[in-house]
């Protein structure tokens, strides 16, 4: 990780405020909550997180509702195309915000690289963001996902979760397993990690 952020830096606070302002327009109000959860989780896993990583975590889903999933075909290929379009959208919006607040091109490029999760498993900050994304999912969204997919058996749910956990490293796995989760969720994670 790079140098620790000074949380009171005016340009950093201005960027976070503008990201929050953009997300406040979400008709479902989900993205504000998600970005706050990301910013809350990040320092638990990475207390020395760089300013770039902190911005990327807050902007992970900026204005995601503007790219509806139902505009892409069903299935893995459609899902991957949607995820790619979302990453590009998040990166473009965050770049513009950072530029308005005086960040250098190199600083913006680092945040874009993290948001796009480039060089996952090889870049420490991209990997850190992936770990935080997965921990936030497990802590706040996994039970809801399971509840809305009652037609999936335990094996299918474990396989879906396995794809998420596979992107994580030991830091992320340890953080996910340390969460105070219901017994059924812990069992599902254990099955997925096998």
C-alpha cells in the first residue's frame, strides 16, 4: 500500500462528498449505503490504506443504477459485459470528480486501476479492494441473496459463493470468516471454501 491518507485533506473530503452526492441520486438509495459500508470496512482490513484505495472503495459502485443489468443478456456472458460496462462507468465518473478537485493524472490512473481491479492477485491495492468488496457482500448482502434464491440448493449457492471467494486472498478469507454471521451462512462459506 502507498502512503496513508490524511483524512482531513480538503481535496480528499471534496471527492468523497461529490461521490456521495452522485450516489444520493440513486432512486433506491442503495449506493449511498453500499459506499458507506465499503468505507467502513476498508480500514478494518487495511488501516494503512492509501488515499487512492480509499477513493476507489467509496466510488466502487458510483451511479451503478445508471447501467441497468436488464439491458444486458442473461447468462455469464451478459453478466460479464454488464460488469465491464459498470467498471468503465465508475472509473470515468470518479476520474472526472478527481480531476475537478486537482488530482494529478497519475493519481487518477491509480484509482482507475483499482476500481477496474486490474492485475487482481498481483496488484496489492486491486486485491485489497476485491477483499473489501467480498467482505461487504458476505456481511451485508449474502443472506439477502440466499433468501431471494430459494430455488437454489446449497450446492449451487456454495458454487456461486466459491466464485467470489476465489478472487479473495487469505486476508479477505480471514476477515469474512471472522464476521459474526448466522450458522447457516458460516456453513455455506465453509462449503464454498472446500
